[in-house]
């Protein structure tokens, strides 16, 4: 869902005001409304990014398709290119896999080296597939392990894009993550103006909503 930034600024100010533990948390002498709005605005994208990164998959809406082409290599494994604005995998499934994958591994994960084992039982397979997000000379890719043969096609592939403020001063936020994102932005704002303790309170409130 796309929310207008002007409404986000209002809701962050309300969150800060309603959850302050000290009446002098932010005074007129410390910071005026316009300056506070500028600080909040600068934290909107980062607040959404942190919230979406930490949110469980079931709280995220929609998703953007990817994976138009599969590039095959040995042992019926392969890879697909990731879009430039890729932030988080939501789901990936090949046509001959028995189940989708929601959590990718990385090249630093101990399980990654197992995907190159000569022993089939140690590698990902259609019954227990594995995907890894790695960097190649072609760019960032999602490697898939593995299929029965090289005729398999991408059945499901959705990702969540990096958040950005559009030309109409709106930003996409999953509806069920909105209030959590507001608290996360408030936490970032309070940390910026030196209110570390209250910033942690906001961070905790944000996390409590991501269930």
C-alpha cells in the first residue's frame, strides 16, 4: 500500500508525543516543527527498509515477480538474475520442486559449500531445495539447488523492492507493517537528536508489532 509522506510525518510526530516519558523530551527551544519534519523525512526510507527486513513474510504484501530466465550449470543447478532494486526474497519455487523456499542462504553460510558436494544427498534437491543470494561477475543473482533436469521453469518468484519515495511523495509500506514502520522512524529520529533511551523504547514497540 502506498502512503503519503505528509501523513507519515504526522503519524511519527504523534508517536513521539504519545510515548514520551519526559514532558521536555522535545521542546520548542530544542527543535521547531519544520526542522523536526526534515529529520523525520530523512528517516522515512530507512525506517521502512528496517521494518520490511525484520518483518515475517506473512506480514508483507504482494511482491514483484522476477526470474524470467534460468541459466543452467552442472548438476541441474542454475541461477537467475536479481533486479537492481532487490531487497528481500519473498518466495521462490521451480516447477519440479515439492515446496517453495522463503529464506535464502549466502555464500558465507556453511550450507553453501555443501551445494558443490559430489554427494547428491548433501545438495539441495526438489524435495529439500536451497537458494543462495551471491554476487557474480554478471551481478547479484539467486542460485538454485537443484532440479531433476534442465527443463524445469520458474513457477514462483517474488521479491520485495528497496523502498523509495516516489514522484508523488508516496512510499510503499505493507499495510500490516505500517505502525511498526512509524515506530522505527520515530526511533531513528530520537536517536538523531540524542534521545537514546526513548529511541530504544520506540525500537522495542516496533519489534513487538512484527509478529
